[in-house]
């Protein structure tokens, strides 16, 4: 079942240690077959060195395991909520990459301070509100998804244009149209956090770029008039 | 004698350079056979590249070398005290990993600022008092163990729930039920120190997580109701 | 056409990931054959692992593609302007290396604070003005070249002596007489930015070196009286 | 001539990139045969990948090249002065390692803030005065050696107990009884600089360790009563 997607999700998971954004087992990638309403996700707590494509778990959009002998990632319910609520996305990545987590712990947003950001994210990467005690004590992982959705809705942010969030006191989630793109976004998020940290400690004033720079760089890589790369 | 434990302790020692938390010979792992009252520890000052399983030294809980031709780690008496006083632990790790040492030198505790911490440590990782001149000049390594024990007792911290400490002006010790877990704790400690450093320099206000978040994350990975991983 | 230069430019591009100053496809090196008035540049958005010497694109100094089936780097017009305006240079490098970008985002120049800088750059590495909305919305990449040229002309900086610039809110461009030298300058720029960051956060006062130190170190490596290395 | 020492000095030089404390060709190690009054040093500006034992240059203590076809390191005169003035040392290392250079640029000493320092350096690692214009313009490299010697003499520091210095606006020199020890000191210096940077930015107050801690840790590894390692 979904053997091709399992292979793809397996390979995307294996990119995380290769890109230096995961320690031990603390990361997971899932990929969605939107037609079938099923997604494939890494099993919980398995070491990357021992992971095999056939270990991937198939889950439906109600959160039920449909195939697989292992427990799915403990963050499965968060993925499920995001797939249901963000209609354009087919892959999700969660890591504890160190720069992104540092901003999530500090509750500091990742503002666009340069073209590296603008090439990849069309605006500020938001930090969610902290979950309440009630939200944590019951259906915690689902509520993590809900607070992400609420953050984007209440602030009018398009998850296709800003495919990343920092969950307060926790860490980053990123997504994309493909597993490859979602993993790239996880790496870029950590890099722009690193650059912003140094920018902000060098220069305490406003270092946000103007909207027209954001437009130029984002739109030369994305959308109808993109001219970056070979497929533009 | 204890050949299996020697192999295990050897392998755990070799993980330290692989995880990037040791420089030159500055780290040591020991493992305890509590039934026999003996522990196995790395010899003092031997380069990791030259280390062999048969070089491990067997020591009893009075601190006497029972088997082995090499001098045991200079920190052997610290390990001995911790094994005697912390009844639930079977492995100890000491390193000079750079983020943890930086906090130990600054005398700044590692507060729980996010779920990475809460997944692994059930509360603040304390810094000991500095040893007095008398404690340093006589039975120094034993007194290092004693100040750790005193720190946990006086503050009512359970060493099974917070398996890590920073010895002021020195560096980290971690422990666990197994050598593997103790080594993991040494790596996680360094990572949370790194993340806290950046969190604290981004945001000078209070960034400690609430108790209910600590409960949720720690208890979803540890204890009777854990549901993270495959054995939960 | 220009097969030797293509091979050289290919190899110079492959140095960027090896030196740790590029992520994904975010960097490009070009090399100029000044006699023929043609330069060779990396294609846009191609992964380094898949890049081949024959993928390099040949462009003339009016910015027209003369040979090659792929789109040239999106920064081609910036390279073109620099080749036209800076007569002594035969190679250009652009990266998003993290320390240099942090300074470009902060708008903080790289002052000469020590001999590492003085060995390679004969004075302050400037930051350009931010491009205006009009400059960004039309002929953006060409205007990026123009703002670099304007920065050097208006401040009387010799691009042969200071072969590096930070484009505000964007990142570094470096150049040189050879592709090898231009790539080295890209790496050194990132290193001096890293060192300056720490110098400036340790010591907020003036840490710029005097002119005579700059003279000594720069001139012992460059020019008629150089005595560093084997060819001096 | 001195083939064994050439091999040893070659291997010591090759340790610098392996330990991550050198970029490009910016480092050099020399070793002295004190009986013969000759030292062996790396040639100037040769890439580590191309370096061979037979490339090492033999120099006498008046600074004359005695054997070798290549130019010796441009820092040869600095090494010569240190060998003449510091009688107990047989090897010298110079690098531009990034943490040590940052402190040298800032003019901030490396105080002993913990046992990592105390294990290796018996007190503060000093920063020299900046060289004057006259000292830089004539016999610069020799004057670099002289300012190091003056720093140790005027402050009563024993170069055998503190085998490291930061030359202001330049970078570190370390030394030792053997090439291996001098290279180790270069690595430890960079590590303690890194740790001190973070300690100092976490905790602006006094974080220097007391003399009795310095005594304990330094003397358990060095001198007649040392008990660390296998030869103690």
C-alpha cells in the first residue's frame, strides 16, 4: 500500500540527519496522498540508522492507523490537523533544529531580514500562542495542530506562502507541496533563524526588509512570473 | 571479569567523540554491576583512538581497583560517590562539552525552556555550589561527588527525573539506568544548554515553561503512561 | 567553446559546498575571458551534486547567452555589470554564507580588526545602500551590480584592494584575478565576519587596526614587495 | 638532515586542519633540536594537501635557512625569538583559529574560568600590547616575538606554565616541550576562548576561578605530584 510514497517519505526522513537538523530520533516527515485521504509517517522513536522504508506507517485523515506494525510518530495528530486544514500541502516536517527551537523558546518571530528569507518565505514566520493547560492536558498533539491553524487564520497568513511556523516553547513545523520542499523549508527556516539571531544581536534596530524586496525575491522564485531555476 | 560490561562501557566511551561532546581525552563513562558492587570505568588519559575494551578498569564501591593494569579515570572517586548515593543509576558520564561547561563556568542553571528539555529532564538542571578550598585540597574528586549529592538532596531533586548536573567552574555529569541513556543525557544536556544560551540572549525575560508542559512532555516519554516510541 | 574556462568555473563552483559557504543551490561563480569578452557562469538553481562542467553557460558582456542550453544564474546581470565596471577582475563569486549575510542584513560593515583581515583585504569591506523600490522593481540584478559599483566609486575604494562587498539586506559578492582567488575571498570574508562578530560582542569600543598594520600585512602578501609564500 | 624532526614537524602541521584550527595555509608549526641549535618549520604559504615532510625548512637560531629549497614560514623570525628567549620550549604553533583571534582582536585576556583551563594553563593567558608603528615597519616578525617575551617578563608569567599568548590584533601563539603538546595547546586555547566567550556573555560578573582550584587541576596533571593519566 502506497509503496512509492513510503519510499519517498523514508528518503525525506533520512535527509534530516544529513542536513544537520535532527538529533537522535527527534524529527519526523510525513507525506500525503490527498486522493486516497491517507498519509505516510515515520514510526515513533526509531533510530535513523535502523529505519527502513517498510517501517513507515499509513494513517487516515481521522488519525487511524491503516497499515503498519509500529506506532506512528507521537506527533501524528498534529500532522493530521494540518493536512485537513491547510488544503494545499502534501508533506509536513517537524524537527527540534537548534536555531529554530531557540526562537520558539524565546517567543521571537522570524522576520524577513534579507533575500535568503524572501527567496523562500513570503513574510514573517509566526510564533503560536503557548497552549493552555487544558489544551496540553487533553488531546495535546491535536491542539498543537489547532494552535498552528488558528495562528495562520487569525493573522491572515497564507500557509502556502509562509510554509513554516514556530510552536511556542516547542519548535518548528514546516510543510510544502512535496516532501522534498517541506524538508528544504525545515533547513531554510533553521538557517534564517541563525542569520536573524546574529543580525539582531549586531543591530538592535529595525532590520525588516521592505515589502517590495519581499515581492521581488519571492516572486522571482515562485508563481507565474518566476525566472529562477531551469523550470521557470 | 565483567567482560560484557567492559565491552558496553568501551562502546559508550567511544560514543562521546562521535557525538561531538569530547575533546582529546577529556571524558569518561562508567557502568555499574550493582549486584556485584563493581563498576567498570575508562582508564585515565588514554586517547580514544587507542582505547580497547580490555583497557577498562574494574573498581569496587570503596574505590579500590579490582582488576586492570591501567590507572582508572582521575574522576573515579566522583563516580563511586554517585553510585553509592543515587541508588537508581547504573551508568555515569563526565565530559567537558562546550555549552554545558560555559553554563557551569557562569554558574547559570539550565532551566526548562521548551519541550526538548521537558522530553528528557523533568525540571531545572542545577549548578552545584563551588567547592571550598578545603574540599579541593583534600579528597577533591570525592568531594565533587558529595557536592552533587548535597545539591540534589538540599533542593529535593530526584536524580532519576533530572539525571544531570553542572559542577560549578568545572562541567557536566550525567547518569542513567543504562550506559546508552547516560550518554544520551550528556548530549541532550549540551544541546539544551546551546538552545537556552540563544533563547536567553534573544529574550532576557522569563522563558521557563509551565509545570503542566513539563508534565506532559516528560510523562509522554517516561513512566507508566508513556506513549512515545515503540515500547510504550 | 571556452572548455578550459568551463572546467575551471565548474571546479570553482564545486569548492563552495566544500568550504561550507553554500546551502542548497544558493551560490554561483563565474569566470571571464576578457580577450573574448565572454564569461562562463553556473546555470540557475541546479544542485551541486548534479552539476557538470558542460552545464556552464557562456554569456557575453551585454548579457546575452552565447552558448548553453540551461538558464544562467539569476544573478548573471550583476556579474556582467561588475566585469564591465571593474576592469581588473576575472572571476566573481556570490554566496549566502551565514556570517556575511548576517552583517549584510544588519547593515554593519566589516572593519579590519586584525591581521587575518589585513592579509586579504586592504581596508573596510563596505555595505551598499539598500536598493530603492524603483531599482528593485525594474532591472533588479543589474541595479545590484550598479549599487556595488557606486559604493566603491563614491567612497574611493579600489576593488582590486578590497575584493568584496556586502549588498544590504542580501549578502556578499567577492571577486579576484582568478576563480580560485575569488572563491578564497568568499571564504575569508565569511571568516572575518565571524571573528568580527565575536570581537564586537566582547568589546564594544573601537577595535579597528591602524593603517600601518593594514599596510604591513596586506603588502607582505600582495604587490611588488610581497614576501609571503613561495612566489614572492 | 634532521629527517626525524622533519617528519614530526610535518605530522604536527597536518594536525592543524584535522583539529579544525586552521583555514587555507594560515598556520605553522616548528620543532627545535636544541642541541644542534636548529629548528624545522613549515614552508610559507603551501597548501596542507600538498605539503610533504621533505618540504620542511631547517633554520638556525640566527634565522638563517640551513637547508631547504622553499621559503620558510613568514613567521620564522617570531619562532626564532621565542626559542632563544624561552629556554624550556621545543615546539611552537601559530594559527588564526577563530575564537582565539576574536579575543586577540578584542584585546580581552583568557582568564581561567574553569577546570578545562586549569588542566592546561596555570593562569591567565595574556594579550600583548599592540606593536607600535616603528615595530611594525621594521623587523616586524622579530618584534612580534619580542612583544611576546616582554609580556611574559613584565608580568612575571612562566612560559612553561602558561604556554600560550594572544598577540593583539593578530592571533595566538602556543608552545610546549614537544610538537604534540604545542599543537594540543593551540586547540585547548581555542576551546577555552570559546567557552569563556559564552560564559562572559551569560554572566557579566567575575567568573575567574580561585587560585586553589587552579593549583589543584593544574598540578594533578603537571609536575612531580601529577596523578592524571598513565605515566603519573
